[in-house]
C-alpha cells in the first residue's frame, strides 16, 4: 500500500513546490481579481473561474524553464573555475602545476609554473604558454576521454633540457550527468627530467669508456700470449720483450680497476661528512714523501710552502692545520694533484705545493665558511687549453689522450679528487693559461675545538 502511495506523494510534492515557487505571482493575480470584484467590474462566478484557471496553469502546466536554465548556467560557470580547496592543493604542490578546463583555457597555475613558463594568467589559452605539439596533442586525447596521459619532449632554447607533462582529468560531483565523457578540469604537472637523462648518459658513457679502457690492455695481453705460445715459443729475446709489455699492460689494468673501485667507494659514502680531525700538515708531509721519488725520476724540483699555523704544536715544533676529514682520502687528493703536476708539467722543471689558512670568507663565496684552508698545486708546464677546463673532472676525460696513457694515467684521478673534496664540504678550482702552467686549488673548511660537523 505504501509503495502505491509513493508516486501520488511525489506528485503532491511537485505541485506544492510549484505553488510555492509561484506564490507571489498567484498573490498578485488574486489581488487584481479581488479588486475587480470589489469594484463590480466582474461577477463572482467569473472571478472564481479566473482564479481556478490561474491556479491550474501554475501547478499543472509545465512552467517556464528559464529559472532552471539559469541554474544550469550557474552550475556550468562554477564548474569551469577551481574552488579554493583545489587552488590551495595546487599551490602546495612542489612541482609546476596548471589547471585548465576542457577548452584548454588556463584556470589556475601555481608559483612554480609561473617561474617555469612566465606569468600564468587565468583565462588565457594554454597554447599561449605552451606551443608544444606533443603537449597539445596529449591534452586533446585526455579531453576526448582517453584518461590520464603523459608526454615527454626536449627543449633546446634557452637551454638544453628534457621535460615531461602528466595530465590528470578531474570530474566534479554531478559532472558526469552534464558531460559523461568530458572532464571538468585537467591538471597538468610538469617534471624536469634533464638531470635524470644526464645521469643515464653519464652512466652509459662510463660503462662504454670503462669497457674500452679494459679492452685495450686485455687485447694486448691476449695477442702476446698467443704469440708466445706460437711463433715466439723458442725466441728468448722476444719472450723477454713481450713479458715486459704484458707486465706493463697488466699494471695498467690494475691501476684502472683500483681507481674504479676507489671511485665507487667514495660515491657510496659521498653523503656522509667525515667527523675526525685531521692535520693538513701531516697530510702534506706524507704526500711529499710519496712523491719525492717520482720528482727525482722526472728531474722536477718539488717545493712546499705553508703558513706557520694557527696553533703551535710544541712536540712537532710546527703549526697544525686541523680540518674534519679522512686522512687517507685527503692524502689521495693531494697525491693525485702533485702526481699530475709532476707528470704533465715536468717541462716547467718545478712544482710548488702550498697550504694557507684563510680567516675570511672564500672569495668565490660558494662552499667555504669564514675560516678555511686552501691547498694548491702549481706547475709551470705547457698549461691546459680553456676548452678542456670545464670537463677535466669528468670520468675518463683527457685533455691529451696519448700523453695521459704514456704517463700511466687512467682518466679517473680528477674525478676521484672532485668526489672526495665534495664529501669533505670543500671545493676544487682549476686555473690555467697556455704556456704558463696550471694551478689546482682545494678549499677545505677549518676545524676548531668548537666546530661541529653537520651533514
């Protein structure tokens, strides 16, 4: 019984709502009819008939849809502008983010998007800021009902970079009834993939270069072994010559593998700052002792200069230069720099290794604190062409390949230096002029008794 009364109850509700909506119209009509009856312009029967007709027209005849249409227009108007909650979420997003409607009209953008593309003005077409065919094509697919999408592209101007845009359609409550296959908004988030692509390229180059560097001595070893097993089996002079070359090639592979392992270990702990105090004067003493035989072999005068020190050591009778660091790694840094200067700048006849305390800030203003030490290695050799300077710390990069190999270099020394210095919170600088030699400087934060290390 209740189920059968439900449609009637619904109809009564509709009628009552229509009467309520037209109450002012009905009231005005009844007042006019009452006035006419009072002035005896019309009879009572006509007045009652007119009132019933107006009431029926108001409740039974479908009403004008203008108000409904107005409400729908208001709903549509609200739907194409993001509300405060959506704007707050977009502003909180750490990446560049733009909100557009289905007509590709920008409705909102956060500060990161403005920094990337310039001012984001609501109401502007998306193509005003992004004239990228891949992005506009992906947008059309999302609007057509394709769901979330992403697209990647490369830019050459103003700099070479790789970008990715991810499209996420948003359907507001009730939107599916209005536009079943069309989202109300599309949120576009932009990712800068330049660094990831550079790392992938560097990784690929590293594998290719390492394979090449190992393949050459291996091929030499294989060839000499086959020759000794064959035609030169009984040739004692050739055997001695080949064995010497094989020993040299195996040593080359050993140096390369050791440098690769060393670089890998340094990279693994690159985010951990050393917390032990190390005396740079002691580091310098060990480096000079290690490099003295090579300097004598190459007939190069190796000199050392240092400040008296900020704290006098009564036992040693000399100053100390304390820094937070790893002793063996710092020895490796300055030993690599001195060895490079001796091998590549030998023609200058002199190499000077200096240590100085700087109480003021680093002139470059990058990483050094107010007090720091600067260790420099200077040679007077042929120097380095300016085009090579920015790439000297890249793995396997050599300004002079033949000279590097003849000097038993692996192409990894300066890469190791750069990573160790970075782990110690320091900075590496390279200066050179053709014909006037080169200077490699390392800046390291000074450690005092009150100094603490923070990552």
